[in-house]
């Protein structure tokens, strides 16, 4: 079997190689869904939810269509509604702010730490008002936000925490998988995520039984758990129809046991990047001692970012510019968003960050090529 050729010498996505290596297990898992009964699909999804909850050391898991709908449902399950305020960041996908606004709530933007690009806990409390109901940190690029610190602030003010860990499956903080300090944590399984499907998908995990009940209710139409004796529907809420597709659940069930090894490989590749770029003009991310990131990409600050970006792509290296400009600068928010006038670090990073490719399928030779090209570029006075 010939795998499709990628035009980039070092492409950011090589998951097809992994699928090829796991093809027999994947075929068997998908065949079970395709040729089983409808009940089989439900069983496959439920089995994945149980396995993912165990992996993340959580009591409950609800798997849904996408990270976007997952954030929205998580906020709603925490009681976020019209006129409420939710403190979050602007250096994220629009799903973060959009989910808040879809609840009728107001995103209040907070600046981030220059070292790891995550929400700065020291800036939170001045933003809290009588209408604040939640904090929504983002584990950007797989870097754990300091949710343990945020938890102390949230508890002091009676706030919920919804953690956006869409890019961070496999990361840990304070020795635990992400989610240990949040009320609900949302992981994404889109193809380019550390644990990716071939379509969209996500999982919401929580320790709270009441929140889990709301997550389940909203994911399944608002239908009361258990069918009435008459067999008719029995709705107790205006919910949605957003459970994870069983085919994606089958694929993810095959891949989940490999997550730890893939995370280790990502970290090994990043160590190579760190060593190769240590004495250049690039500014590398830094992490708290308790933080154990995974890396959807290795994201660094470089001078003359746009020129470096284009030169790397011209050299066959599929670098990308994620979350630039900051969300509030997009045309969908013509008047900005509350807090956008005080995002000095966020705005600077948006002009300087470039995402180097990281994938468990990479060889160290490929990473060395990226390092060599980038080092030459950083030495040039004029690109």
C-alpha cells in the first residue's frame, strides 16, 4: 500500500503513518461498529468514555461531536447563562470566546504569561465582578495553565472552572492528568490534536456527579435518563444531539493506549529542539517545575516572524501561525471584547510566535533539519 505523498519535507501531520501501523486493529474496531447492531455503536462509545475517564483519573466522561460544542455544553452544565461573565484568554481558537457568547455570557479577557502563553493567575482577581461566574483557562499548545492556582481564586470567589485542554491530551500538572483542579475539562480529538480522530470529537471529564448529569442531559436532547415504560420520549430540558460518532469512538479506543508513548516521543523531539535552538535569538517557552506539557507544536518566539515563517515553509517545513491575531482583533468582534485594551503580552506574542512541527512519527533527522534551517535563518541579518 502506497501512502499519499506530502508536499512538505517535514509536514505537521503524519498521523496517516500511525493509522497504517495500527491498520489491523483499526479495521477490527471499525468493522465491529459497521457490521454490528445500533446497540453496538452505543457500547463502543460508552467503553471509550469509561477508558478515557480512567486515563484522565476522572469519575465521569461524556464524549461529544467536537471541542467547540464541548466547551458550550460544559459552560451550560456549570450554570453559565445570560449576562454572566467568564474570564478567559484571547490567544485561543474562536471556539473559546464563542462558546461563552453562545451561552449569552460575556467573555472578559485576561493577559497571559510570557513564558508558557497561558492565563496569568496574578491578573485574575482585579477582573472579578459580581457578575463573574467562571474562569476558562486554555492549555495552549499543550502547555498546562496553572489551574491549581486558579482553583484557590475560584473557591475564594465561588466560581466554576471550565478548562480548555483541547490541545493537551497527555499533559500533566502536579503529577496528575489535566482536569484535576477544574470543574469540567474539555479535550478535543480533531485530527491535529495529540489524540486525534479522523473527523471531529471531544470528551468532557468531571469528578462532579451533578455536573455529569447535566452534561449527559444536554448532550442527549435533554431526554430524562432511562426510557419511560410507555417507550415515548420524556424531555426535561432543551438539550442537543451531540454524542461522539461511534466510528470515531472505535478509532480513538485503539489509539488511546498509545497516548503515553506518543506524549513521551513528543517531549523527546522537543528536547532536541531545545538543545539545538538554545544559543540562538529565538526565545523558547519555559514551564513551571510542576508542569509536564505535551506539544501539539513547539511554539517559540522569533525575530522577523513573518519572514522566518515564509522562509521555513519555502524550505519544506510546514510551520504554522496559530491564534494570530488575538481573537478580539477579528472582524467578528468589531468593537473588541471587554479587557482587550490590557493584553500587552498577548498582543506581543501574536506578532512573534511560530509553531514548529512536532509529531510522534518524526525522526530525529527530520527535527535536526528543522533546527539547521532555522538556525541559519536566525543568523541572517536580512531574510
